[in-house]
């Protein structure tokens, strides 16, 4: 977007500066101009001014990608224009890694420049790495873009080949960017950067329709006439490439802020790339261009260097005299006083993060610094680094710089809800399953078997003693995936034996006792006196609205539930579940604010000292604008400090106290405790849990857990335990690139250096304290460029805190540590985690550890290292495979299928229930629990009438219509679960949308399902064809008899529950019989 002088007074001011005017006049091809005295975010304003004065495009070259992003942010905040950013690939560029939205962003920018050029005022920002990485030549670029239009000639095969050539991955059902799925005459594509999939339907070799599709429902939501798709990788084997610079117009200005650092970094990156070069799609494995080659074109362009200080040849340079604001007082009230002084002689711009923060700040200034409130321009945006420009009499600063908070703001992009697990249907051959009536078996796939002269699909189950049971697809609801309480393989049940029935009965008795106990506790709490907090107040609204991200629907719903709990005059006891980083802490802080405003205190209980320190920073930052005192008690504090803290909290001098189990000590007495927030309760000991149990009867308790609670258990526990779930990732978080690989020194070095090259940090997890220092020495020798430190739970008092603070403050590049980082730590700049001997970790542990990275806008990487010389057992291999496969956001809900759900069940229900879960399987256990709750409450669950229909007609989903066995089972399960004709119509529409027009056998299957639905509503129990009759078993003969009185053929009653219907001979063909039967049932 070109810089416009019409809408921005700051650019207009910059354009009047004599230094910038002189610089613009001197900028000629192959000439270099230097300007001194450019500080902080002023670089973006000066660049915009020069570009606007000269009417030329400008390329800003920064050392790192993060610096380029900061420049683009500052440009947007100060001028209203957004720079085009060339992103770097953040990964070792092996061919298998190029399937990334970065590739598409780079191709998109090259395409834009190739087709439209860079006109006056266009500004592009790029880091050195991004510029050294090759761009496609113009011919390759042309083939990287595909435009599809309705009615255009294009064969499916040609489209599929293009997608494969350009790096899209073929899957059964698109869910992640860069995937495509092919089903008959339909192709679904999810291009990078898009929230909706593109569904293209073909008629022969012509594009018949193009529809945008919702990813969660997989339904089409909008028709479009055309769509542009950009490829994802440089195709093999052409190897044609160019420098990105070759796409720049000849009048482009090259702008840099630190030429020496840029040149040194370029040489360093190229040298490292040469050390670790691997072959790939570009000729000769050349993943980084030689700096001289990449930058050659700049020699012929006008070059501008913006310096902070004057160089030795100052007489040659121009100066704008901009100053930094580093001398501004660290004390916020004093800093505001200094800004008020500036306001007497200069125009002051202050940038707040959002509208509520601006309003609160304006109100505050009106009371404390009225002159500044009157004179300052309060704008919205995140300015990275403030500056004062005496020559233009202007000062710009961010609200965060005054109050020393939110130095890094994570960008929010469009979000997509996570899909809760409805049922554990993801069956594969060899998986254990539970047949509700017969017990535990092994699933051996779908088999087509002919029965009564017609083909039908069956689930093949193998029980003990090699007994095989074939379950019709129409009874798929009787089969569930077995998920037990651990990794032990369950024994297969004996078909026809009595043990399974006894196990079910024992589990049913256990859940009845559990439900009764939980209801008793619930009733006790309901009768306990509690404190009723007022509904939303003005301050609470201000606090909530200052949240610098966009709330997800889940967060809004959960906060409403928490507020309702706190409004009631009984103690709250709510469990808040959500995957790592999904926004639980924000809700806890809002609840805490409500309590503190009412004059009460809050205790925040966390499992580790490191997490306590992190929470202290988070809470203090969030509460900075309000008169709330937050402190921490843990072993990070000295005995003297702890004594002072206990004294202050007893006197009411501390509003929110954060701590480990030290909080539960007898000497910690609150003056007026109102709320206890417990983070990961399952990690506390039995003694601590007993103390918490007593607290629950007296004060409000909010428990946070990163263990996802599956929907089945959530529904079963309704009315027993108050639970809120968060399933939507709220930040601009990309999925974490996860890789299982063997330990290799050269690989470790390149992984660490790559993260350092983008100014990031690395977690290296090694869970053996005995030899952690030996590994530290080895890593220091391997990567001398990195600052490495060690952290583990057995370190002396205070040592661990120092190490962690150094890491948080970015004085350490790599933290070699144990699993002390597993829970809750949030360090945005740490975006690579290496887990050593990963086969020794549990699945839940690995998922939690991986959640420590990917908290910022850059792509995160998780490497699960296997030992070189030690074999890995099969169970460990499966765990690692699960973590590698489920790298997308909210993957906890997928991993839960393997391990986490059971951990969650144990946390909520107690360990004694684990044995019953193992005996009957997780899903059946939840069904029994739901039945027990309903029975105790006197609620009758609506009985679902199962109608047995057997007409000898082929009714199945052929592989030619839906190839995937998993998708066929999903459709069979949906057919069985349809409770009304409307449900069936919806299903049919979804199938046509996703798979195309169904064939005869699929239509027959849907008609048979309609027969079951309508017959069940009339009290018909079974419909079986016994030539030459259709025999109906009924519970209400009168109603059914009246229905069939008008039927063709003859109807006779053999007894009060059986009706024989004989059609005329010419109507006895199977499909005609089905049609006639439906006609009668529809009357």
C-alpha cells in the first residue's frame, strides 16, 4: 500500500525536513547517501518520507526477519501504510520442508511485483536471510500460479498433477493449509493463508462449480466464479532460480540501518549454509545465494543508510537529529511529567494497544496531567521504540514504553474453532474396539459380504479364541474404539462368555457410587454460605477490555459461566480445561480482578517455582493500570522476604499472592481470602489436595488444567462438576513442525544456529540430572556461538530463578533443562525445543513440552531425538508417531484419543475409576456414568427405538464413491445416528456436497435409514422380507394396521404383534418393495 501524505500529518511533517529533502535529491542510481541521527521507530518514518518526497519505491533491508516485521509494524502505526514483507524460510531447506505458507507468501510477493511492478510510494521490508534465499525465475514463477474459473476447460488429472508438483499434500479430508483431497469428481484444496477450503466440482473435463467450504462442518458455504491458487514450493527438477532483487524496478531505493551488521550476517549465513549444505530442488543444493550474487543488483540502485550516530566521515553525511527516549524516567508518573514538559514545545503522539486502553489512559491523564491530556494525540497501535525529533518538534512513544509492559505484542489473525471429539471413531485395522454387547475385540477392517443375495458392508471383529463377529454397518453404533486407562493391551473378550457382562455390571455399580458421592458434595456446597460478587462493574469492564488480544467464543462463554458462579451466594468450584496457550490465565486474572475489587484476596497456586515467577510477571503486567498489589511466595524468596510477605498478606497488604505449595503452609494466613486459583491440581500431593478440599467448602475455587476434557466425559459430568472447556487457539499461532530423528551432532548444531539466526531461543530438554552438566559441556563445544545455561529442580535455592530470569531476559540462547519447563511457561522468543531421549517420555508429557514453543508469530520446531545405539520399543515408537502426526493447534484433543483423555478422566474422577475404564473402555464408561447421573436425578433418557430392517437389497457405500475406509465408517455412523427425516436430508446434502451425486446403493442405504426412522416412530420393531411377504413386528398393531389398510396387495395379521404384507407379483422386485414400503410409512 503506497504511503499517502493526504491522511497522515506525520509523513507530511517528515517531508518538510531539510535533511530528508537533501537526501532525496542526492539519491541517484549507483549512489549512496547516509543520514545520521535516526533513532528507534523513526527509521520507518524517515524511509516513508524519503519515498514520498522522491515518489519512488523503497526496499528496507533489516538484519533479521523480526526487524523487518518491526519496521513494517512501525510504518503502519506512523503512516497508515503497510509494507510488503518478504518472509524468510525458517527451516533447513530440504525438499521435504518446503511445504510451508512462507513459500506461498514469497511467491505471492514475486507474482505481485512481476505483474504490477512497484509503483511510487511502495515499501518492501526484508531480512538478510529472506534476500539470500532464492526466488524463482520469471518463467518458473508464471507456472507457480493457477487461476481456476467456472466453465473453463481443465481435467481433474491436470489439476491433481499441478497440486502435487507445487507441494500440496494429498489427504483424505483437508484440515491444514497446503492439503488437498480428491473424491470422484470433486477436489478440495486448502491454500496457505486461507480459512476456508476451495471445493472444485468437475463435469467431465470442465470446472462445473467452485465453492468455499467450512473446514469444521465440511459443508460448502459460498459459490465463487474464480479462484487464484499459489504453489507451495519450487518444483523439482528445474532448479531455475533468481535473486529476489531481480524483481525490483530500476528506480528502487535500497534502505538500510546498519550496513556493517547486514554484510557480516550475510557472510556468516552463507558460510554456515556451505558447512551444512544438503542436496535439494535447487541446482547444486544451493539454498542460500552468494551474498555478492544476491546483492549484485543493489550496486546499480540508489542506496540510503540510516545511522544512529555520525560516521568518521561526518562531513559527507546529512543529519536529522532524532533522539532516543532512553533517558525517560523508569517511573511511570515521572515519565508522564517529562512528556508533559515536551508537550509545551513539541507535538506528542502516544500509541495505546487498543481503544479501551486509550480511554482508560485518557481518563488517567485528565486527573494527573491535564495539560498533556489536552495536547497529546492518543492513537491506537504498537510502536516498537519511541523517539523525539526536535527539528520537526514531534515526539512519538508507545504506552508500553511508559509503563514497561507488552514489549512484544503477538499478532492476532483470524481464528478457527477447534473441533471437539464427538466419538472415538478413528478406527484402523488392528485397533482394539468395544462391542457394547459382546466386549473387547480387535478390529480387522470393513468387509463386503453377500447376505440374502445382496452385498453389505460389515465391521469385522476378532474376539478371544479367534472367534470372528461381523457387525453390519447399520449397527456401527454398537462398536466403539477402545481407549483404556494406560498403555496395557486389554485381553480380548470371549464371544458368548459371561465375564464381559460382569465387568459391565461392576463398572455400572462403581459409577453409580461415584455419581452419588459427587452429587452429595455438590449439594453440600450449594448449602454452604458463600460470597455473592456483584455482576460486571465499570472497572471490570475496563479491565476486560484492556485484553490486547481478541477473545475467542470459548473464552467469552467460560467467563460468563465463571461470573455466574461468583454471583451465586455459594462457593464456586469450577474446572477450566484448555490446551496449552489457549487463554486460561486471562480468565483466571479476570476472576481475580472481580474478587480484589470486592475487597477480598486471591491465592494462585502453581506446581513449580519457575511457573510462579512467570505468573508473577504476567499478573503484574496485566494489573499495571490498576491499584492491585501482586506478590509471590516460593523458595525463590529468602526467609526474610517470606516472613515479610506472610505478614503483609495477613494484614491485607497483598491482594493477589502467587506461590507453590508453600502457599498452603500454616504460617500463610490471609486476612480475607475470596478465591483460590489452582494450576494443574493433579501435580500436587495427597496432603496438599486434602487442604484444598477443605478450602473448597469455604472460598471460591477455580482449577486450571491443560489436560483436555473430551466432550463425552464433559456431557456425562453435567450437573456433577462445573466444567468449562477452551478449544480455540486465541493467538496467531502456527502449527509446530514436529520431527522424530536420531541424535546427530551436525543436525543439532544446524537446528540451534537456525534459531539463533532469527534471534530466537532454544529449549533442550534432558531429563537426567546426573549427566546434564556433561551434556552442557558437549553442547558448548558443539555450538560455541550460543550462550548456554542449565536449569533443573535439584539446583540450590535461588540458582534456578537466576537461570530462568536470564533466559526470559534473553541473556541465554539455549536452556538445557529437565521437564521443569513442562507446565505453563510462556517465553515467546523460544521457538525451538529439542527433546533428548524422547522415547523415555509419556505422550502427555511430550505434548505439554512441545506446547512451550509456538507462542509467538514465528513457526516453531520440535525435535524428538532418539538414541543412536539404543533400540526403541514399539509402544514408545507409537507415542512418538502420535506426537509427530498431531502437530496442529489444539492437537491435545487429537492426542487425547491415545492418552490424555484418560489422564483427564483420572484427574477428575479419581484413580480408583481407572480400573473400570480399563475394563469396559472409555466411551462405554462415559455412557454408564451418564445413565447413572440421569437415574439418580430421576431423569429418563429418551429411549432410542432400534428397528431391524432386512429386505435383501444392496445398501452400502461403494469404494468407488468414498475410497477412505475411515470416511465410510464416519458416514455409516452418521446414518445410524440420524433421529429424524430432516437429519437424513441434511446428511444426503452433505454427502452430495463433499463426494458428489450418490449412486444407487448409497441412495438405497439412505432410503433404508428413512424406513428405520419412520418405523421406529410408529412402534414397528422389525421389518423383514420373507418371500413372498414383508413381515412387520409391531408394538401397536392398531396404528400400523390402519396405515396398511390402503396398501396395495394383501395384509393379514397372524397374531397381535405380527403383520404380513404381500404385494402383487409385479411389485415384488426388491427396489420396488422398498419404494412401496416408504410410500406407506410416509402417509
